[in-house]
């Protein structure tokens, strides 16, 4: 049983998150890359290798004064992993970690970036599921943001395609990544220290959105949502760390919306979820029985996947809003919520 004063404290945090006031950083009709020259941009527009109307943010991470986005791979999108400053009202998308690290058909380069996460020591973890037209296997890149963006690890998986998102489990005995695959009845576990990965079956469940309970929770839980379903599941990570090959998922509640594509946990146990074809973000306090609240709603957004979001190291919630039906198409919003990412302990809260 949660002590009374702890329950009141958690309720207060949940109320704070629900009442967050968002400020607009930018609102733009078009997002453009940073190009080597104006001539190279003009050539890309002429030959169709760049089509500004197809720029579509899907995943986000934040570190310091930089925001990182994975873009949906579509025709005319030459680079799918970019960075941009958190303070600019009219930013350019900078290919990350460099333009030369992107290109189809080269298995040593980034072909289609997907889920992103920053760990507690400033490393960016990037999923790359490869190109439809190439034979490159899916891979995981770890880039040291605090050390001149050096690529530290490239781990290749024994399969192609269908990566979705990841969370990081940093323990005294090592760091693990848990990764969802959008059409498979399994998740992937990766051990950083061993540079080794393995499949964990999720019988009957195609896990899609993923979140992890806070670092200082005694019995840490992995949360999973299934595509085309409103059910929410959890599983203890202890067995995943020890190499189990089958996860026994426990249903813990039902969202009112169907198909969550992105979930995010803060370091006090509040989980945020965005859904396919929904113009609002839900939140729930995972320290209590499952009960959702509306965290933020945007009027008139009709795009299938309108939001992506992340928490930074100073207690700020960052969110992009994409609306393909009206202008401006792109907005970046931020709100102070007094909580950090789940990768930090609960005592590490911004003033």
C-alpha cells in the first residue's frame, strides 16, 4: 500500500502534468534541411530527391540545446535523422551526425531512422530499420553527444525492417534496451556490455508503443501497447534482463482510444501516450490503478500521427504537432512539467 503522504505527492505531480501550459517555439509551413550549398538544394528539388511537402516528424529526443527528430521515410526525403536547435524560431534540419552518414544501399550508413532515446550520460540511441530496397539488416547506433557526436557502437540485428521504438534500462550491472517491432509477436532485448541481442516472444501480442517505469522503482515494469487495440500490458523487466525468451504480459487496463504509437514515462511514474488519428495526448499515473487523463489537446488536427514528444534533462516537455490539412503544418511546443525522463531518479527534478 502506498503511504498517504506519498499518494498525495504523486497526485500532485499528476495534476501538475495535466495542467501544463505549452509555449510555442515555432510554427512553420515548411521545414527545410541545411544544405551544403543553394545549388545542391536547387538540384535536389529539380530531380525529386528532396520534396519539402513530405517532411514528417515521427520520433523525438532532446539533449541540451539540441532536439533530434526521425523523419518518416518517403519519396524526396534524403535524410531521416536530423537535429535542430531548441531555441530557433525558423530552424534548419541538420543531417545527423553528418550528411555523409546517410544513404540507401550502404549498410554502414543510416537508411531509415526510427525510435530515438537519450540515456542518462548523454548518448543518443538510434534505431535504423534499413531500406526497403536494400538487403541491409536493421541496426542500433549509439552516438556520444557529450563527446563530439562520436559513434560508439553499431549493433546489427539478425533481421530486416519493422523496428519501431525503444526504451533504456540502466542498472548497476549493465544497460539494456527493449525494442518493439511493429508487426511481430516479439520484442528485442539488447545488452550494451555484451553487445548482444535476443528475441523475447510476446505470444498473441504485437507490441508497438513502449514505456519503462522510473529508474528507482523497486520492481521495474515494462509497459506495452498493441497496434489496433486499446489494451495496455505490463511485464517485469527482471526476467528480460536474465535472458528469458518468452514474456508473460499482464493486461492492466484499456485506453479509450485505439492504437497508441508513442508512449513516454517521466521519472515520477506519469506515462504519456499519443494515438493514431487522435488530436489529444493522454496521461496516467502508473503508481495507481489505471486511469487516463487528457494531458493536451490540439483542435483541428486530422493527420494520422500528429504528435511526437520527449522530456529533456531540465524538466521540459517538448512536442511537435503536425497537421497536413492546414497551415502552419509544423509546430514545436514546450511546457515545464517539473519532471525528467524515466532514465533519471525521482529525486533529480528541475527547480
